[in-house]
C-alpha cells in the first residue's frame, strides 16, 4: 500500500513546486513577439486610420513655378497610406535681375498628385502640374525689353515626410523635380537685343526642368 502512495505523493509535491515557480515574481524582461503588420498606437500611420480628407496650406515653397510659391492643398485618402491631392500654387517671388535690368514674373499652377506613404511618415508623391506664367523684363537705360506668356504641362515627383497628431498634420516635400511634357509660349514681344534675355526667361519659366524643395505644408485631417 505504501509503495502505491509514494509515487502519488511525489507527483503532488513536484506539481506544487512547479506552480510556485510560475507565480514567483521575477525582474527578467518578457519578450513579446510583434507582428510585422502591427501599428504603433501613437504613430502617424495610426493617426491616418479612418481619415477621409485633408486640407493644408503651403506658406512658402520652391516650385512648382520657378521661384517662391504659396498654395493650398486638398487631399482625399484612398487608404491610410495612399491619397490623391489637388493643389493650387501662386508665384510670390520670381527670378532676380541684375543692374539696370528690371523683371517681373507672375504665375500660378494647378497640381494633381498621388501620394504613397511607406511606413510611418515617409512618402513619395508624383503627378502633373499645369503652370501658367507671364514675364516682363526691361533695361531702364536703353529701353530694350521683352514680354511673353507661357503655359507648361509637367510631370513631377517629390519625396517627403508628413507627421500626424490627431487631426493636425505637418509635412514637407524635401526635394523633387518638375519635368515639362509640353509647353507653349505666346504674346512674345521683344525690343532691341533682348532676344537672348527672352530665351533665358523662357527656359527658366516654361521649357526647363525645375527643382522643387522645402515645400512645407500644415493642415487638418477629417
């Protein structure tokens, strides 16, 4: 009889010891495996979830019109990581002219972009710009001058980051390029030897590939 009781007693003792070891407090770290698809609760990617629209202002930017631009943007989210953006930009600071030469550039642009986020805040955006410009230059001493209107359809791509806090957003297109697909110049008027200056202005404003940089935007999501 005692021989049959001993194994049961030994098993009960070992079981009690194992349970005690399980509930004994320990300072050892607990490693939890995280799914690759998991999203951090306070991340910008998490804040984009459930958002449908975004409205933002661009106080100052380089491009898409050559020079300093300001603008407004409206975006609709297709998913938390993809959006279509419609923008309007206005030229507020044109090219610099030297000496007695004075010049004036005016312009505006419509933009249609697709923005794709990769991870938390980094994105690549690409699309089309439709730019309209007018330029005038003259020499105060000689009276020589030029003027023209220009229209450009360009393909553009930019890289940037955008951060989200509940509804508030802050982003920046760090760098990009605007490459003309088609262009047209009209109402050309030149006086004297300003043909060269006209060609230079046309290349800068209408036909040339232009950089875009530091296009900061601030806004709200809904």
